[in-house]
C-alpha cells in the first residue's frame, strides 16, 4: 500500500492533497506546525484509520523522520505564504524554508523515496517572456524589497533539491505552482481570491492594488493536487521542474467582476496605486501565465477547471475562510 508523508498537511493545498490521497486508497501521514493551517481543515481525514497527524515543525529532523518512517512518497508543501506575512518576516521566511527543506531532504535521502517539492511561479518575477517556460532564467525582485524573500526562499529550495537529486540520484519533482484557489484558502495573509470573496460577501468595496489590468492564471486546487500526485507517481517526471497551473489568463479587474457576479454582491471596485500599498518604488507583476506543455506531455492534462466554477465552489463551501472568517 502506498504511504504518503504530506508536510503542511493542515494548510490549504496540503489538506486537499490529504483528501485526494485518502480517496485514492493511500495511507497518509501529515505533519504541520499549525502556524497557518488549522485542524478544521483535517476534520474529515481525522475520521479515517488511514490518516495520522503529527503537530510539529518540519525543521525538527528527529520528529519528521519519525513521522516519515514507512512513507513511500513525500510531498513537501510546508512553508509560509502570503505577501503580508512575507513582507513582515522576510528573514524567517527564508531561514525557516531552508531549514525545513534540508530536513526533508535528509529524511528522503535515508530512504530514496520520491519527493515532491512545492515551488512557485513567483520565481519568474516580472518576466517579459510569456508564457513562462521552466527552463527560462528566473527573475527575482531586488533583495531590498522584503517581499522578494518568498521567491528567494523557493529558489534556494529548488537549488537544494536539484543538488540532492544530482548527488543521490533520488527521484524528485520540482512543481512550480501558479495561483491556486479553492475552498479553505485563508485570506489572512493577503491572498487575492479569499480577500475579494470576503469583501463581496460583506458588500464592502473590493480594493484592487494597481489598475486591475494585471493578469494571473488561477487553478482549481482539485486540479493542482491531481497534478501533484500524477507527476510524483510518473517516473518520466522525476528529475524535472514542472509548471503546475492553468494557462487561462484573467485580469484582476475581471476576477473582481466574477466574484461580484457569483456572490450577487453590491460591492463596488476601487483602485489604489500599487506602490502606495507596497512601498515606494514597488512594482506589480503585469502578467503571469505558465507554459503548461511539459505538464500536459507528462500527465496528459493541465489545470483546466474554469475560473467561474472554482469561485462558485469557494462561495458554496461550508467553511468560511475569507477575511474575518472562521480561520
Ligand atoms: N496557494 C498557492 O497559490 C501557491 C502557489 C505557489 C506555491 N505554493 C506553495 O504550496 C505550498 C502550500 O501552500 P498553501 O497555499 O497550501 O499554504 P498554507 O499556508 O495554507 O499551507 C502551508 C502549511 O504549512 C504549514 N507550515 C509552515 N511552516 C511549517 C513548518 N516549518 N513545519 C510544519 N508546517 C509548517 C502551515 O501551518 C500551513 O498549514 C507552500 O509551500 C506554498 O509556497 C502555493
């Protein structure tokens, strides 16, 4: 029987991954320090005899090794996300991520089980070449901007994982996740979709930073966890860096309009200059659309659920994780 170790199991994507693996017949061990995740996200898995949860930091090598004993696959998703957290804690963002990744690599190295590392589209920065392909140079904002800490942390994480794979020939997948959305995502740390939905539900103005014409590609969390599992269980994907996301591009203005339509809200949209929110000289990323051809070649599909369906699934979800919600 396949047994997964999921780090960051009580978080947004981690908890959906746990659900998916259990439904597919895996045994699952989850670890999370609950710094951002909640036990509420694991309410269903905790009823299953095939799920075990440990509260603790992945940086603790002994604790993580104990949880990982017997795992056949490791999914490393633990890490701090959200611009608001990163801007306030740039040093911790980088150092904690490096510690956690080194620990996971030590644990994976002892058994050589396949390892998935959750990286991010943020490391493409403000690239002029779109769609973004995996072999392109990465672009990181100046280190004087504390927000760049997230991309630096993931970039160093990728370097450590690549180095591990070269040294040990251990099977790894580096998944660069693009904006992933769905039920249970918290708006607490500045993530755009849960914040917009929270404001729309309260009929409060929806504030867009910048002119609203900047675009992103949003993927349904269900599509993303399917892709994560499919890549790690496909040997042709081992050793590869793979964009995981949708290539449907949406402007932030259209996103706000979709949220207002789906929620039936009377919210108005207002705009604030980007650098008045994020500091003088800060620039937003204008476009971010993945080249998903590698993902499609490897697993036969990308993340194709239409945005409006995903927004609807969030609005109709029983647990309110929007700003000021129950998280
Ligand atoms: N959500 C997205 O759009 C997106 C995009 C790109 C990459 N990612 C990556 O995917 C992963 C999951 O993101 P998410 O959106 O589910 O975030 P999340 O904050 O909901 O989940 C991360 C989880 O990791 C836990 N955690 C943090 N540090 C830990 C540590 N040292 N030890 C144990 N647990 C720890 C948190 O408590 C949280 O439950 C992250 O690595 C993130 O960088 C997410």
